[in-house]
C-alpha cells in the first residue's frame, strides 16, 4: 500500500505492506499534517515510521471513525480516567512511536476508535484530533463565560481554539500574524481588540516571545493555557512571579466518556459544516507528499491545515 514514511528527516512516499495483527483495520480516508510532524521530522525524532496522528476512515463494517492516536494500555489508573497519554506503560503515539495514518490502511485498537457524528463528511475527519486538542486546552485552563480571553497565534491550533471558543459561545480576541489567518479568525467570530488585559491567554505558539506576550497581556493572577508546544528551551519574564500567574500545559485530550474530547470535537464539526472549509486550505493525494509538506511549512504563503485525501 502507499504510505508516507520518515526517511533521513524527510517525508517520502513508500510502498509498504498492509498492516495486520491485532486491532481493527481502518481504510483511511483523511489524514492531515500537524505542526509537530514538521518539527519532529526536522529534529530526527521520526525514524522509519509511517507519519501521521490526525486521521479518520472507515472500519470494515463501514462505520466512519476518527482515531485517538494515543495507545494506552487500557488497564492502568491514568488510562481508566481517559488520560491515555499518561499511561503508566509509557506514551505510545501513532505516527511517532508506531506507524500512523498517512497511509491507505492502519490497524487501531478498537477502544481508540471514535464514531463520527451522522452527517459529518469524513473528508473533515482528520480535523477531529486538533480540535480535540483545543477543547482539552480550554478545559485545562478553566475558561469561563465571564473571562476575557485572548488567543495568541492563529495557526492551525490557534484557529481550532478559536472555533472551540465560538462553539461554546465564549467571546475572545486573537492575535494573528498573517492576513489569511486574520480573515479566517474573523469568520470564527474573533475580536482583534488587544487593548487592556485579559483573564485568560491561550498561547498557541510556544516560544519565549509568545510566552512573554502572554505574561504581559494577563491580569494579575490570570491563567495561561499552553496549547502550543515548546521545541526549544524557554525563558519566563520575572513579571510571571510578580503577577502570580498560573501556567497550565495542555497537549492531548481526554479519551473517555463523559468528557471524551473527540466526541465534542466531532459534534462541533457536524454542527458547523462550513468549518472544514475555513480551516483546510490545501488538499493533496499521498503521491504529492513533497508539495503537501512544503505547503504546510510555509504559513506565510497561506497554509492553515494541509490534508491528504487518501
């Protein structure tokens, strides 16, 4: 089958055997590129793996599903609470530690399959994962209706956070670097009034600069929700301590009802059929791997979310 693998710090098209063994064999339909894929490729973290942890497809009986890529043991206390990423047996993330979803097929434990809502176009299914990350981030930072909220960064995760805030009817402002990001944020109900201070800042960038900006824009005793990932050592402004700020990291999602983040993400996408058209700027077949990864890496040229139609 066709698959996109990490070879010598590059994403390349490969012909690999179809997966077998334990789990449910999924016919993949939609798989998207995450910013972390670009970082991990560059740094050599992906070695001879099929890339991709944002994907959706059909089970053998025709059920449309999104895939939670964190493979927990299912037996330990964290897994029992839905925190698969904190499994006592160690993190096992599809597309990083094992083969992922940029392929025609994948084998997935049945407990990691989340049925998509009726009416949701499966071509939007790979958006469930990043939207679940955003939803979990809002829960982690305890966003309330009364909070004045700022999102710093309008890349894929920042705009997913914007969509989640809009779905919860929580007003927010956003800081967008590029005009195409600003246009999408505007359609997601964003304000661009950055004056004054905020109760909550969602940092969707993950750099020393964005963290400085978060500290500067927060009220004393405010909360920073880190949905952007740090890839380099990061410094904190001394004002962080003087303001008594909370810094709350968030990276994955809850994988168990009643607060299963994939389920809320699927509902948001089903209720907002225009959302995929706002977030997905590029679609490619697997064969166009070079063009797809080049587009994903060039945010200034207009990319938000780049999706493979398998």
